C-alpha cells in the first residue's frame, strides 16, 4: 500500500469517526435538554406568576376577565393563569359586559374578537351579537365558545415543554396549555339558544351542543339524563354530549358511580354500560352494576354470567377482574355491602404507593377488593344511623356489627366493624339520628370500640397509575443508560483515533527513512 493511499484511508476513517462522535454528542445534548426541559415543566411550573400584581393594580374591563396593566391586556384562564393578548389594539379594546356570565371571557378590538386569549379572525367585532348559551354571531359566521377552560388538546407535550422553557427564561409568549375551547358552527341559518339547556342552540331544524350537531335529535323530547349536561336522551336516541350512542332510549337510563369516581351511563332495561361514548361489550350484556354510590371502592363492578368487569380509566378500556363468583341474584344491603342467594360480600379499597429516589411516595395503583363476609342466613338490620348516611347497625345471633357508609374520604378505612361492648352499642342506637359526622365513629375505632372485620378476598380490581414522576423516573434510567453507552463509545472512538495517530506517526517515520 502506498503512503498516499494510507493517508487517504486514514483521513476517511478520521472523518467518519468525527462524524459519529458529532452525532453522539448531538444525541447526548438532545437528551440533556429534554431532561432540563422536563425539570422546568414539572418542578418550576413555568416560573413565578405576576397574576396577583395584575389583579391588584390593573384596571378591569367591567365585569369581564380582562385587565389592562402597564400597557398590556391580559385575561384569566382557570388552571392556566393570566395570558397576555398578542397584537391587541388597546385604544379600541372593549368587552361585552352583558348580563350573560358566559360573555365575561369575550373581548373585542377594531380588528378581532377574542375568545379568552385567542383571536378569532373571521368574526366581525363591529357586528358581533350574543345568541346565548355561549353562541356568538356577526350575522354571517357563528361560533360557540365555552366559558369553562380546558386543557389545549392541540398542544403536544414536547411542544409544551419547549414553550415552557422559553417562557421561564425569556418571559415571552406563554404556552397555551389551557384555553376556552371554541367551535365554528357550520350553518347558514340563524340560531337561538335553548332555554334551560346549557351549551345548546337550534336553528329550528337541527340541535347543537357546544357547536356540534346532535344527529336526529328531537328537541321537544330531549332531556338530560344526569343533570350535568353530559348525557341526553330524546324519545328515541341517546347521546353523550353531541355523540350519538349506539342504543335506543329504553326509558330506564341512569347514572351510576362510586362516591368520587367515574360516572357511567347505565341502561337498567338492557344492562348496557357506557362511559362517555365508550361502550362495554354489548354482546356480553346484560351487566349488573354493584357499588353505585359506594364509598369503600374506587371502581364499580359490573357482573354478567361470565365474569366481573370494571373500567380501567388509565388504559381507557373495559377489563375483566375475574370469573362470576356469585350464586343467583345479587342485591345491595348498602352501597358497600351486598349479597347473592347464599353469601354476604363487601367492598374494601386501598392505595399502593411506591417510593422513588428524590421523588418521595408516588401513587402506584388503586385497588378495590370484593371480600366474603359470611353466610347470608341469620343476618338482620337493627337500625340505620342518620337514615343510612353514616351507616347501619346489623346483628347476627348475639353479635352486633357496624356497616359503614362514610368511607375513605372520611378516613374510615374499613367497611364492616364488630361492636364489641354494650355501651358503644347503646350509644349508637340511642343517638342514631343525632350522629352528624365521622368524628364519633372514628373515635370509637381509635379507642378499640369498633373492631374491623377482615374477610376473605375473592376478587381484586387493580388500576395502575401513570404518573409524571414515574414516567420521569423511567426516562431518567434510560437517559443514564444512554449516557453510559455514549461515554463508552466516545472513549472507544478516542482510543481508535489515538491508535490511528500512532500508525500515522509510524508510517511517517517509514516514509522519512
């Protein structure tokens, strides 16, 4: 091999090694930046806020959410703080100041209509009219704007992290993490607000919810199922918000949930179950719901002939907890205690926490157990406490028990307690209608007057949580692994480069001599 050939080969290898090293450094920098950005987002929460100073010293426009301060106009968005309006004309800016509270988040200048901090370019501010229920028109174009803020679904997590970092250091444009959601209404007809139905409007033929059409809706028979304006039904159809559900109105629709859990639409006639527009497998219906309004469970149980099912709100799907263990008909004794034809069961729930370095204890899962208490025969109710709101006293033979309805939110961790002494029993019976809080019950438990019953666990429902801390902990391990690998590669490349230098030196000597 000629010396020139070797030099060319060496230069090629050197160039390749340099390129590889450069790429590795870039990857390393990207991951480092990601770690910094994540820390900024999750730890600093986008830095300090000057909202208090604006609220105290600024000049509010009427009864709106808009305030002028130091030559800028800002608007309050719940969960997002205050946002500065970009390119707003202060001299012509105004608000509606109508009696409709929905309009508190609407601003106008000579050029634009503002839904919160977002300028709507195709609405004429000089012709804007309030329809009602969150609907607005300029006679040609119509929009719905919700007065309730929501997380901005169009803002991805990586972009939010990047914008948060820029805002934290430069105090320039704040990330649009929360907005007042809006929707352009696709109609050429005039709308009117539907009385006693929030977010509804009609053009005389079609019915709109938050700007979306309810397909085939009959306004004359339309009613809210839940009272919260999420589930609706007319004489034939059933809706979640504006989405038509694939069932017909049976006339026996109701909302079921745990005390503070997910809310389901339940069709008692057919045993169908929905959460929002997600349907449990209707081929497996009918389902029997257990635990409605219960306070000792995180997840409702839905039972059919095959098994016991639940909804995992982290995986967003129906899952099977286990086979159907019940014999015959299932009936509630209380929201937390129920029977089949032979046995008594109750719910018990608890949290599982995991400790992460530099993060403390983090919720890992919420667990709900169905536990066997006893054979059904021989049990009888003695008395409700506060009409069943607090709980109830039951007996079997000469033993007395307290069935709790206060629940975990009141720091009562167990469902069934045995009343061990006569004085406690007499107190509960005599003062059943006067006990007004969890304090007395908690005190009896603390003093050993009520002893928790630990029955046999038969079925367990587990929902694992995907917290930001856990995600960051997982990513940190990957990041550290990448750093280690990158360090090894860099060392190898350096070693290779040094070896190449040595061979070049030897060949230089050979050429010289």
